[in-house]
C-alpha cells in the first residue's frame, strides 16, 4: 500500500490527465470519422477451462461498444487461431466504462491477452511467441480500420413519434 497522499498526487498528476487526453483524442477522431474506437489492451494470467481462453474481449456486456465491432474482433482472433471469451472473467473496467458510449459513436473494448502467448511467465522474458502474436495483432488491427465505419454503425438515430 502507498500513503493516501501519494495516491492522490498520482491521480491528479497522471490518471486524470491521461483520461482527459484519451477523451480528447477520441472526440477528435469522432469529429473526423463520425466514430472512434479505443482498444484498452492488457495482459492476463493464463485462465483455467477446457479449453482455456487465450484472449478475453470486454465490452461491459454490450454497453461500451457496438456489438458488431466486438463480434468482428472475436471472429478475426478466432480465425487467427486464438481461443476467445467475451466478458468473462474480464468485462471491462474504468476505461471502457468512462470512454465507451456507442450511441454517441465512441466505442471502447478491453482486450486481455494471455501473457503465456508471448512470454515466459516465470522470468517475464519474451519468447518466440512474441513475434507471432505481434504479427497477428498487427494483421487483425490493420484489417479493422477499413471495416470500422461499417461496424460502428450509425451514430445519429432518426427520431420517431406516435
């Protein structure tokens, strides 16, 4: 544990400015493209299960990103050979909740990769899987950009009245 004063100083000096910068960047992208996507990428310990997920996509159970975006990511990573789970055990956190507003064209997805895919978990040193995973991520995200406008859906909905 760190003293409350130090934690408070870190929140003021690092955490808040970081999230302000993210919000500004997302807003700028939305102004240009009509939508923006934040990928909040993390590593996770190996999960249990049969078979255990190697990747967890978290969208707060559909609240932080348009479902077609997450469906697309899931399909692409599955096609690349990964075992993928959605929202379990990681559904997203502060970042996805704060920045994901799909009805406004702002999407946020948390992505958790099993660190055993790219490192020796006892030494924390990258192994040969590092380059393979890096290439896979680059391929998937490279093909996401041209698909994103279709996946993000309309950001302005027509009004109807009875």
